[in-house]
C-alpha cells in the first residue's frame, strides 16, 4: 500500500468520480453507484468540493472562502479537517 501524502496548505486533490446533486444548500455525493452510501456535504462543504474540483490547493480554497460572507473563525483548520475527511472517506486523494 502506498503511503498517503500528508495534507498541508499546498495540497491539491483528485476527487473520486462521483454523482453529485444539490439538495437545498447541501451537496449529495455518491461514489460507487446505486448500492453505495451517499455523503452529504454541509456548510462550506459544497464550496470546498467545487474548489478542489477546480484544482485549488488548500491555501487557495481558504482564500476563496475567506472572501465570502460568514467564513468560520478557524477557517484554515476547518478546511484542513474537511480535506482530511474527504481522503478518509475515499472521496478524494491528495496529489
């Protein structure tokens, strides 16, 4: 098994091929077809999914979210935690 790349501010991601659908302000993400579980991305999750799909680094995603209203106080920590969660659930790979 290959070692996982540590996630830091310069990390970019390759998102898993997925079916996505907006449900209100949430993003539903399905990887694996009809029998796979659906992940629901809340809060800044849909924006971060978009950022990472566009090739943003973690730092660029933080900057993007910071420019918007209602950014959480520990934005950098939140983005790093979200990115780690994407990798842990198999929705993304750090590249």
